[in-house]
């Protein structure tokens, strides 16, 4: 422990955001650079706890106290080695993970927690800048082949681990570029796609083959895939969107968030000049108070929307941790994202009753009412009905599970009681040689869980193919509590 009094001598500090009126004019990430000496001082706040609960909070089991200490001692290369020992893509998690590690920080019991997330991303960026991140091709090949279906964080993590173990790996992705939600779900201002691109390049140099524009179950059947490869990893995510079946849902201008967000990313990729769903000068309503809703808000702001209102059926949470979420659990508290700082109104404890059109089939308003949670259900408050102008409505209410047709049906994979693909503690599905990682088996979750499950599934696949594995084996899916 380099500085036993670091947590007493330094206050928590994070990078400043670029001015709102500047950053909404572009799609670059919102934070300013953070000086290295400040970050090293932040790392000194880590208490090097005898029992580091941040390990429990992180599904990857990141060696947080170790790389905090190394950063404080200015051993940045060693810190990068320790960080990459448990996390294939720390520049992703350091940007878009909600940091359950920080809410588990022991220091956070009585003081602001250590800036674990910021230290993580700065180590990762420094590793790229210094050229420490290099392809890790295997010394020899095993002769075994693996197909990974889906190129989101779970699929990428599984593919990279398996390629490094010496297997020949092909990743199938139905979109035109790999990355899954990292590519087309998360806006550029939260995760610039150059970070995704360089990881894909690294993986290609390690021998991973990417088959983009190929939908498994349509362009190639599940049976053909299983016959062609020695093992298959299903990492398709939980992409079935939760619907809002109310009066007027058929009106034009009402879209799922994942119909809206990918177009904005395609504009930034140079595929087209203007999104087909463009909100400039329009009144926008986002239904859903989570991160995806905030992504819609930030996107509409940059497109020049006249107004943006984000609706949430739950009551506004407290700004302090409640007794219902004691330390070290992840608390449900009021959080303000960068998009919320920029624009928009957040309305809590309301439920949309119906959509109203302008007489020609285009949505013009929505009718909502205040709600109270009583006896396990939401009840409308009498006399609270009102209308909001809405030229566009985006549904950001989460996902209900993986798509159950095509490859899932073709491989005759069993589902669990939640509609996810059923798997055992080794991530193997009901079909021999077919494994499941990430949201397809877990349900909608976090990028950090996806990477953790991709790594764990890879270890199981490696053992299945060779009888043993030297890959790290994280704790199996049902042995840990559900994440945020």
C-alpha cells in the first residue's frame, strides 16, 4: 500500500465534462482529459482492504486494488497487465459500465468511493497509446473449430479467449459490422466506435474470422452450423423488445429505441447523411427511464429536437442509498447521466394511456396519468390525466429475452422459465456442443456481465474440446446474484 493515508488526503475527483453548448454540436465523447498526476492521486485513495468488496461488485473479478496500487506507484504497464488479466475490453467497461464495483467500495461506506471506473479506462487508454496492447496469437492450433453467433461483448470475449487457446474461431454477425449493441446500440458520444474497431483489428490479427451480414438461422441454418463446427457459442443477446400495446400504437412516429439509435450511429459511420428518423425541430417523448432512454434523449438533443421528455412509471428514487439497498449492493438512487445534463425533462410515476394522432395517422400527442404503486400493481391517480405533444415517441422499456425463432428453434434449444436459453453451470445448452453466453442465457444485463460470461463460456468450450483448459474460469452463472 503506497499511501496508507491516501483516502484521508485526497477527495474524490472525476474528469470534467465538456461544456453542454459545445458537446451537443458534435458526437464525440463528453469528458475532458484527466491529468495523469490527478489520476495517480485518485488511485492512492484505494484502502487496499483486507476483504476487497469491489471484487464482489465486479462480475469479472477485476483485480482492482492491485491496479490501483500500481497506478499510484506509476507502474502503468504492470497495471495494464493486471487489468487485462481479467477483462478483455476495459476501454468498453470503463466507459459504459454503471460501476457496481464503486457501490461496493469499502471507502464508500463513509466517503465517496474510489474512482475505480475512471482509473480503469485511463489504464486501458494508456495501454493503447503506449502500444502495450498487441495481438496474442496462439503458439499452435488445436485443429478444433468454433462458431460464435453474435458479436456483442459476450461473443467477442468468447471468441478472443478461444482463439488465444488455439482454436479456429468464426464469429457470425447479421449486421454489416461486428460489435452488436456496442456498434449500433450505444451512441457515439458514450462510446466512440474507434475503440470497437481497434479491438476487432486485434482479434483479426489473433486469427478470429468475422462473417458479417450473415444471419444464422436464415442464411445458414443451425443444423449446418453445428455440422460444420466442433462447438457453437450462442451469444445473440436479449433482443426482443418490450412492447407497449395501447390504443394508437400503430400511429406513425412511434418507434422502438433500437429502431432509432442504430440510424444515428450509421450517420456517424458515414453510411448516410441524415437518419431516416430525424427529430430536428420536433417534440420527442421517450418512454422508459433507463440508460437506453437517456441514449435516445442525448441523440435527439444532438439532432436538434424542439423538446425531449423522458417518462418513467416508477417513482423518482432517492438521492441517497435506502435501507432496501444496503452496502455493498447496487443501490437504486437518482442518477443524472451526461444526456440529462444537456436537455430534457424527466417525469416520474406516470403511465401512458394512449397515443393520439393528427388526423392523418401521425402521432401528435400522448395521454398519460400519474400512478401510485398499491398492492403490487400500479393504479392511476384519479383526475391526473394530461396530454403531451409528441411528434416522435421512442419506446425504451427494455428487452424480454432472446429471439426464439431461427437458430434457437433450429437447434431445438430448451428455454428456462424466463424465456432465456437454458444452460447448465458449464454454459452448455440442452444441445450437445452448443454453449450459451451473455444476455441470451442470462436475460437483459450489463456489458460487464456479458464479458464475464463470454470468458467463462470460452473456458467451458475449451475444456469440452480438449478435455482440459488453461483459460480462467469465472464463477458459473447461477452461483452469483443477478446484476444490476
